[in-house]
């Protein structure tokens, strides 16, 4: 292995803007076996892609035949300032990582530049492939092996300098590089604040996340109705969730804000007005969130979550907006607007629900309307 070349690759990664870089051997890690049990318990929820060829996902050598090393890069995205809008019931919360542009584009560009650098400096022809959480790889496992961080009880990777607000990107290569030692020191100790703070009970046990109850999954990946018993716990979070990171002592030290201009948050995404979002038609949604991670939820998914947030805020002033949403072209939005009107339970909300019941034809929405009327004791 070439120590000088390894150091040159690390220096290039930092030139590209990455905050930390480490190297791991291309092999399965100690946590890879957990994937099988996690999938068997159904904790992946609707993310069926995670179950496709799990053996390939667990071992980088199955992704790139002949792979010998994995270069792992970490990029701080903490936005700083931290405006949450928590004191204003009319405002929603978007996870910190999603307040700016889609991170995949800038990270991929830098990682492929790093891959080109590796190929250009290798003494012999070699291959290199870059991934940012879209390939069949376990990035957190590779990062742990490379000494970038350790798994917290909330299943998030924690770095002693960056906390957990950072993106992970990797370059798998057939080149043999000098590996960094993995960090083996327990980073959580007796702390269990993340488990106690999760409002939906998604953290079943330390280091075990049940995506079926996770707010991030429910507001981003989940395509159907949010289970009624979990809606109240979502609060006013409309895309993603940072609760288990917010309470973590490693983050409460306030990590330094990112200075990366490509990751700057958009001001309108810091604490967006919920009624404004619920009024977005498809064209307005596409225009507002062009190039944003929020596009992943699609309009119907975001507005579904916005309706739930308005129900949790329970502000009678939002009844006209929710009543208008009972005529939304998407049944998913209409159903959750009905639930929210049931939570607010004013005469105006009752009238809107009864009027909608006379014209609604979708069974799932009819069921929500009837449930909303019943929940108010009407």
C-alpha cells in the first residue's frame, strides 16, 4: 500500500470541500449482519429496495469486483441559526438537511472528481466508483470502519467534532490504500435521551430503528396515509425529523455551521407557513421546490403532512384553508385535511366536513370524514 498516495487522496478530498475523510478496507463490517434481522422484522417498512440483494449491499466487493479500499468523505451541513418556528403554530418544520438544494448533486460531483483523481494518481490502472446514499452500499458502515464516526443509539453516525449533522459519500476503488483504524470507543455511554425523546416510539431499543414509526420515513418515503395513531406525534414536522439528533449531547454543543455555499439553506424552508403550502397546486409546488430534496415526497406527500401539522396546531383560523383542501384533486390530501378538521372541531369545521361527505366518492376519504365527525362528538 502507498501511504503517500493515501495522504494525497485525503488532501484532495479536503480541497474539494469535505470536512473529514477516512479510508476503510473493502469488506463487510461488524454491523452488516444486523441488516438481515432488521429486514426480517419488517423495520424497513415500505423501503423494499433495501431488501434487494442484501449480500451485495453488505460487501463493497460485490458492488465493484476487485475492490480493496473505500474512501469515505464527510460533509457538514448544519445550517446554523436554527430557526424552527416552534413558537408559531402556523409554521412547519423541515429537517435541517433538506432546507437547501438537493445535496446529491454537489456531493456526487465532488466524489466523481475525487474518483478521477484516484485513477489519475494510481501507479497502475484501477477502477473507482462514487456513491451518495443511492447505491447498493452501506455508507454508515463504511464510515464507521474508516474511523469517521460511531453508531449512536439513534442509529445515526456520530462524529466527535461534527456531531451527526453531516452527509456521507464514498468512493470504492480497486486500489489498495492505507486504512484508518475504526473508532471502537463507546460514544453514547449510559445516555438514552434519543430513545426517550422520539414521539412515535420509532427507536424500539438502542441502535434499533423501526421505520414504520419513524417521522422521517412517514413524511418522506411513505406514500400512503399516515397511521392515525402516529399523527399526533408528528407535531408540525412536514418533511423529515431531527428530534433524536437535537437532544443528542454531541449536537447540543452546537456544531459549527457549514460554510459551504452549495449547502446554504433557503430562507423560505426554515419555518414555512403551513396554510401557504397547503394551497400549492402542482405547478406552484414544482416551482417552489425545484432542485430540493422535498421533491422526493411529491406534492401529495408533502401536503398530506402539512394537513396533519395543521391538525396538530389546531388553529381555528386555518379552517377555511383545510376546508378548501377537501376539494383537492388528491384523495390523500383530502383524507388528511378531514382528520385535521376533526381535530379543530369548530362549527365551521363540522359544516365543511358534512358538505364534503355529500360529494365525496373515494372510500378512504369518506372513512376519514366520518371518523373526523365522530371524533368531535357530533
